[in-house]
């Protein structure tokens, strides 16, 4: 049985586009600094995005964020 995402999930719609982008980078294994450089932001801004993601999705670890990014198709 395969899972295909045809519409954004409720979790995905909670995240702003830049939050989704930051999540995608972190899930790909990039550091906060690498993510910041790629997105043209400070490391502190990336940290703020990821804190908001954790709060919105009730996530406590990077591993959980990675699993969520995969589930959201990011």
C-alpha cells in the first residue's frame, strides 16, 4: 500500500512557506548555520522558525521534525 499526498495536510497548512523551507533543510541534515546561509537569514532567525515549528506541531526533537518533514513531503 502506498501513500500519496494529494492535498496539503493540516500540519502543512499551519506552517508558513519559510518555516517549511527551514524544516526541509534541517530534515536534509543541514545545520542551522548552513540553513541560514542557504536561505539568506541569520542563524537566530532559523532558530526562531524552528522553535515556532516545534510549538505549532508539538514536536520536541530534530528526529521528530525530520519524520514530520518526510510525512509532509518536504
